[in-house]
């Protein structure tokens, strides 16, 4: 199993450009999420999905769109990149949603380091 | 909204000293998870606590969940250089299934 695969690993964008960060998992996990990590801010939840066809907003959703057409894929779209979106982006998946009482560890991808100039 | 506060932000210890990081939520948690991130890496799951007052141990690491399910701690006994990294707690809330809110993390440096 590859686990959670994120592409690309690095990306530089100019302000106003759009792009899609890809995330795929091969563990048949129902739950997937996107986080951004900035120095001193920890990991902040952008969007999450509890299953195919279902998405919801996290703590910092503005400027980002997501869709979940299949169980495996959960792409993150930046509609019009801004310097404030310079960050490291992590995709994560788990067998069950985070709020459940069952063991629901998040499996993280290796991250995408995005710079917006 | 839900917030998870984690302190301290940084901790420098001499190898062999103990280390503790604390997490606090403004509202009752359904469960809390702990992760470790090595420099340049991604967060890796350590443990999940679900029950009020729960205590779990993994070798030199002891995890506690408060009686009110609003706070948690991670204690490392006799730190080693391999313990270097950032430790995050992450809280899940009842009725808000799917949202896992991370604390700001505690970065541990260990001097040999």
C-alpha cells in the first residue's frame, strides 16, 4: 500500500494563478481532510470529507475548494492564489471520522510545499 | 468555536531530563489524539484517548486525558535525542464528527 499520496511535492505560483493539489489514498478510508501548516500555528483544518460526495468546511476554508467524487481522491483547489496561502499543505485520511469513539488515527501524506509570490 | 491550546510552544531539555506538554480545550472533547512530527516530516499518530481519566503508556511516554475530558498531557521520561520533534495534540468533539482540531504544537529540542 502506498498510503496517502500527495502531488506535487513543491510548487511556486504567482499571485492570482489557480492550481489543484492532488491527494489519493489506497486504504479505502472514508474520512479525508486537508490541513495547512504555518510556523507557530500548528495544523489548521481547511476542508474535510466523511465520505464520497460529502464535504464540509474546516477552520480556514476561504480561498479553497474541494470535491470528493470517489473514496480514493480528495483534491484541493486554490482558485486565485494569494501570498497568504504560502504554506505546507497536508492531506490526511482515516478509517472513521475523527469524532467517533473508535480508533481513528489520521494517516498523513508527505505534504506539498507551496510558495505564492 | 472549538479551540485547542497547547503549551509550551518550545522546550529545550538536556538528554535524560523529563518533558511534558499540555493541551486544553474550551469545550468537552469526544476524544483526543497525539501526533509526533520530525523536522521536515509529516505528523505521525501516537495514540488516541477516549475515556475520562484515561492514562496510557508507550515505553517512556505517558498520555493522560482529564476527568472532564477538556485537557490532556504527554509526559516523556528521561528524554533521548530520538525524541526530538514537534508534538501535537488534536481534539475531536461530539456532534461535530469529522473535525479534528490541532493544538499549536510543542517543539522539543534535546541536548546530548
